[in-house]
């Protein structure tokens, strides 16, 4: 998830904290020198560690057990239940932060969708998850492959008309002494219609024209009070004879739709429904037509409008008209729109809304609907917990308590963290501690439990809990940051640095990099500080520090004034040193500096992408690869970068094709290396190993800057 929930109300207060603007002396572009005798207030202004957020995720006690249960149920459940099981699996992987597995689960839900509505929801969800990857579709088209996966669904072809709905069993007998034609008058205009054909449109028309109603004996019937225009009635007459509608403007189709629904003309209604659905191509169309679709129970039109709106997310949630549709439609209207997929729809919408603004009214309303449409305990615990997190963030504490309690009641132990925070806010710190102690004693304890309990104790006990949290889950960031900050407050900067390096050695975290940056500042190690802040800017160019008050780019400019500038030769030498020492953060920093020079940017962005992949930052790596493609200095270089883009997104055969194209223009180390990788992953034949080794040998014969040859030689030995 892109947005996290911070416990602002639980943060420690720092009344003497310095204003970062004055501390930095931004006007003069100078940084102060912080000696070991710096005041505690100065350190406090730099070293702040907020309490860990309550994450709005499904976090079971035993992930293995839950995933195994889902797998078992997928093997035996009815087909209509599979998509919801894959959605639950998605939520489990989301709590683990496994992006690739999350997408795989969504893909599974999309593939096993039991209705066209589920196909629409999960297709749009996958499209949303792949935002910014439009380039990949363009690259696939250059390889002769059209990427239509997760594209719009042809709703009309999936929802066939049920011929039985207009069955005329039990209709009153025909009268043989009436005219073959009937004249409908509208505003003194006459429309001559075939009585038999009009009567076949619906049971009500048959009863009126051929039954025992008085109109059955009349040759002329006045329809002026039935909200149908002359043009509309002529089109209806045409339909009764031809079985299809002529070309009509949307307003006339809507008029006929309302008329057809009123008189139960199912075939006519279906024709209008399909014709109107084919006209929905924009958000404006969808918003305008959705109201008619819901009022007239037009399933095809409603689904078509829904698809357009969902495929325009997140933009659509910034439009109040769209939000009102989802929030104010009643259950019957929503079932017209999305069939049985109500939970999946609001699960998707609420996640998008949380990513936009976790504390907005829209997010709260959508999650309320998610709660309303939860059908089992697994769905309820997720909905209760997520809405509880949002209520907590909005400082609606009484409502949050009820929701967290509801989540705990249906089995979500992690929601106890929310209850503990609420008790703490009421001044009942001991009660919070006891709640977590009870959980730890009752189940196999997890790292988050000790981390959470540490918030409600002090001194050595707190330190012990955080150490236990790290032992159980080394990936938790807060314990390292707390320990490092505590050591800084005791003037032990070296120990603080060693502590934060423990996690940065295996997990790249912006928060930890920011903390280490400030530790380096207190040690007046400006080169190391500059290295960290440039790594931060590589990962997220818009990152802000000092609790979001100062742009990282601004701090970078200020620190750079204290560091002697490097020449291009210095940068290359440092890059080789960092690469050889596997100092990835240092390498990122050097490349960041080199990109500001006139050096060949394509190669540099490519090297940057390799580092980011090694640091498990796939989104930033893909951004760098795309920049490498934009700045390629030649055709064969561009083809290599396009091949790596395709390879990194799982399109191995297309990546192989790009490598071969590049080699046909110029034999290069990178092209052969790409071809070896792509061939190894695109072929299941073990005999291709010899070919891969041969390609690696060819790569070694080509010129290279040696930054990757070591990797290539290692891989060759492995093969």
C-alpha cells in the first residue's frame, strides 16, 4: 500500500525542538557544525522517531496456515467462490508487502472471475496496479505482440438476452374482429402500427391490444400522457417490425428505454440497453448514463458505465459525482451495477481512496460500505480493521474502538494494537501493556507484538521488548530507529550508526537513510551525509525530511557546499570502488552526481537500475530503465534497454527479440548478457545451458566498463 497510517496523536512531544528552517540557515546556505557538545535540543530537533503506524492490512497470526487453508479451499470450492478466495490471498500478500505475489493473486481472481462484473473489477484493479507501465504495451507492439491483457471487457457479449423473460404464456385470447392496424396519437400526430407486432412486444401491450381492455376494440389510442415522443414511438414501431432499432441519438434511446421498462418490453429494453452501452466511452458518458441504468434496471448499460469509471481510477474518485454514485446507491441499484461482486468492488475502491487520502470522507464512506457488504468473518475482519484505522486517523476514537473490537472478535489479533493505542490516549498505559502481554501469552508471539508492547514501557524493559521484536522479525524498522535515536541522545553517535547500519545492510528504508543522514551530520561527516541524501533522492525525488517540512533536494544542496566537488574521473574511480565493495548506496550516490554532469546518461541510468534491483526497489529500477531508454546514445543501446524493460516485466521472449535486434546492429557486452538472461528464462529445455554459456563467452569478448563482467563470470561458473 502506498499510504501508511501514522499515530500522530501518540508521538512524543518536543516543545524545545528547533525550527528546521532556522537551524539550517537556509537563507545563507550554511549548515552549522554540530560538535559532541551540541545541546540535547539540537539533537532532538534532528533525531525524531515516530511511533510505528497501525497498518490497515490483514495480518494473521500464522501466515502459512492461512495461505495453506486458502490453497486447500481453492482446490475444492465451487467456481463462483474462487475469485473471492484469490482476493483474500491478495490481502494476505499485501500484509506481507509481496507486490509480485499480490499481482499474481489479482490475476488469479481475474482469470477465475465467475461473472462479467468480477472480470471488470479485477481487470481494472490490475490496470490500476500497473500504472506507469504503459510503455511496456508499446514495446510489446514493436515485437508484434499486442498487449490486450486486462483490457476492457465486451460487456454485451457476456450478458446474453434471456428469450424466456418475454414469454407470453397465459395471455388472453385474440379477437378476430378488430383492425390489423392500430393508430397511436401523440400531440395530434398519428403513428400507424401493426397491432399484432406491437402486442408481441410485451404482456401488457398484448393485454391492451388483444385482450379484454377497451383499447383492444379501438383503432386509435392516445399515448400523449405516456412520456413518449412522436420520434420515439416511430422507432418503437420500426423495432416491432424489424426486430432492431434504427440509428437514434442517445436522448431518444433513453426515452425509449424508460418507455420499454414501464411497459415490460424486454426485447426492446435489451436493444436500447445494448445500444446505449456501446456509446459509453468517457467518464462524462458514464456519470450521465449510470443514473438511467440504475433507475431502469439496465444491467448491460450499468456494467459498461462501471467499467469506464473503474478504468479511470484513481482520477474518478476526485469527482464528487462519481463518489456519490458509489456511496448513495442502494443495495438493489448496486446489484444492477455489479451483480454479486459488491465486496470486491468496495475493496478495490477503498484501497484506491486510501492511497489518495487515508483520512478523507470518501475513504471513510467507502469503507463503511465495505463493512456493509462483508459476507463472512474473513471479509468482516478486514473491513472492520481498515475502517478502524481510518477512524483512528481521523481522531474518531469511539468509532475506532468499536471497529477494532469487532475485528478482534472475528479473529484479527493485530487489531489489538489499535485498542492499545486508544487506551494509551486515554492515559491507561498499563492497560495497553497488559493487552499486549495477554496476546503474547496466548499465541505464538510475533515481532509486532513486542514492538507494540514496547510503546507502553520504559528503560531496560522497553529495550528488551525491542530486541525481542528484532529477533522475531528483523525486518521491522522501528526497533533499529528507536535504538539508534536513544544512543544518539546519550552522545554515542558511533553506536547509533552501527545500529542503523544493521538494517540498512539488508533492507533499504527511506526513514532509516534519513536518520543515518542526520547521524552523519552530527559527526560532521558531510561526504557520508551527502551520499545518503543522494541515495534518498534516487529512490524518491520528491522526498521531504524534517517530518515533511523540508525538501530533501534542498538539504542536498546545503550539504554539498561542505563537500569538495569531484571531477568526472573522481566519480568513475569512486564508482568502481563502491561497486567492487558492494557498496550499493555509495554507488547510487556517485551515479546521482555523475548524472548532473555531461556524462553519457543512458549508461548511468542503466547502472542505476541494476543497483536498485539489487536493493529490491523494482519501481525505482523501472523508472531508471525508462530514463536509460530515453537517454540512449544509439539505436543498439536503446534496444538493449527496451529488452531489459521487457525482461524485468516477465516478457522474456520479447526481451530476447530486442537483444537479437541489438546484436544485429552491433555486438555488445550488454546485448549478449541480456540475450543470455532472456534465453535462460524463456526456455525450459536444460540443453540451452550450453547456448547460454556460449553467449556469456561472447559477452566477455565485447568491450565493457567492467562493472558487470564479474557478475557475468560468476554466473557462467554457476551454469
